[in-house]
C-alpha cells in the first residue's frame, strides 16, 4: 500500500496509515539500520498484526522526476492503541541485514590460504545474504578461525575487526545485503563550512586524540559519501534522519578515518571442541571437528600438548577422538589437549585415569590400585592389600631361581584340575 506522507515523501507499508506523524532512522557502522515510525489508522481498519511481521516497508523521496530511497527494511515490532475513533500505531523496522542475526551456527575454517573476505562471503551466502567486500580481500587468515554459536552477522562483524574494518548494512534495496569494509560513496556531499560541531575524544587503544564532525542538513547523503570541511577530506560514517511536523532533517557524523578494536568471542575461554584425528605430522595433528560434521575444512596441523607434558605420552592415532582446547579468547591459538576414550563409562570418577589402545589393551590408574589388561583375556591388578592375576588361558610362573609364595592363606582355584608339584 502506497501512502503519501508529504508532497515529496512517500511510504510503502502493509499497514493502512491515514496519517504519518513522525519517523526517524539511524544508519551506523556495525549495527542494523533501525527505523521508528508513528502514525494513525482508521479505527475500523482490519488487519492481522501477526502477518505484518517481516513485511517490507519503504520510504522514499520524489523530486523533479527523480527518486531516492531513504530506508527499505522489514517490520519487526508493531504496537497500537485506541485514540478516539482512530488508532495510533507505532512500528519499528530494521534493515535486511537483521535476518543474518537470527540463527546461530558453528563451523571451522582451517584452510589458511583463505582470505577474510572468502570466509565472510561463504558465511553470509550460506545464511541467505550477499556481501560486498572492500577489506580483507588480500589478507589470509593464516590460522584457523571458528564460528562458534554465532550468527552470520556476529561472525562477520568479528572478522571485520580482525582487519580493522566495520560492517555496513544496506538500507536502499531491502535485500539481505551488507558491506564488509568501507562503503564506497557515490556522491560528493556539500555542507556549510560555517555550521558544524567538532568533537574531540581520546582513543583508548592508541591513547591518541581524534575528532569527528556533526553537521545538520536538509539534503540526504549516504554512508561513504565524501565531503570537505575546512580543507579536510572527510567521510560520512553515520546518518540520522528525523521527520516531524512535516519537516525532514538529517544529521551526519563525518570522520577522516575510523579505527576499531579487535572483537573476540569470549565463549572460547576454556572451551573444548571434539574432533577426529585424520593425520599426524611430528607432534602436530590435523583434526576434523564434530561441528563440521566430521569433515576436514583445511590442511592445518594443530600442536599436540598432552596433559601429561612431554614426560610420558603417545601421539593419538588416526581415527581417535581428541579435544581441541582454547585457553584464551582468541580461537586462533587453539591446540589439541588430549584424546578421548571410544566409550565413556557411566559415573566415572574424575580421579581415575585410563590408557587404552585400539587393540584392546588397557592400563587403568584408580585411586587405590593399578590394573593391566591384555584384550580383556589376561588381567593383573596391583594394590596395597593384594595382587590379583587372571587369565582365560594358562597361567605360568617361572624364574631362574626359586619361586616363593608367602601369606597367611594361599588360595588357588581352577574350573578343571589343579596340579601342584614340588621338586
């Protein structure tokens, strides 16, 4: 439904507005653009609110046969209240990029030849979106990065910070689109050089003073557009629009350049991801992680740092389940900590330790004993109070000298026949 706001402003929306009182939207880096709008509808108007969610809304300007879209996105909130014979409706809409921020996924990227742009494009496209990369095109990841319980938007934002860049949502097409890195402007913005506010601030990471400029205007410009203020080459980084009492105004934030602190995923601290050994090389291991469906996503070899240190350990064999561990918030510093048993006993005590081979041989270190087993057919248990040996075959005790058994009681049992000879 097309609704006329003013002679030059128009709105397309599923809600049958008869009057638009005011609206405002904010478009800034690393955030979904958000629109808030208030208006009135006929009190008898009938529509199903639930069906409005995720419907498109667009605001544009028409001047001298030219058309410029100010905002195009999707409804995410609707609130109405009765006012006399009419209804006052407040809505909130977001840019299409918000759809990339709904579902969390987990995946590893272990191909170190991939660039940051490569993995972001793959992540966004898998989530149904499109991305234009202006940063990270030639920068390889060097070490594996992992998307862990993150949305495509959150992961892309974190990767952008790794290359000192931002994300910018698309507010013109209404598509699930974004820019990875600085958005290229299409026009040279013209502002008055006598009406602006310069703000100074100290950047914490570099401890340097930076400045940005606030400028009001009646003209609409976009993030990435260039402008000159007092001889300085500046760029628009934020856009705020406000319509009230029939008047449309814009406020712009301009900067010469912008820096960003590296964003980390704090869930990695102390996290262990299970995977399967697919190849070993020296004291390094290539792992196919369970979050990737057990498939390899690159040829990266993680360092093997067993819990026992380098005094007593064995390299895990191919096919063994292992734990990829992270001791910091940076997943690029992960290492393989220990191998996991093929089957975990129920109610096991954390003080017990197990060493199992694929042939079925085991060494179990319990709190009060040590057990050895050869494929389950031959067993030996050592404890402070007893020594126990068992076998499914012949038990033979031999020595070059004498064999002495000394105890208050010696018990020997056999299912068939017992022969004791003294020579």
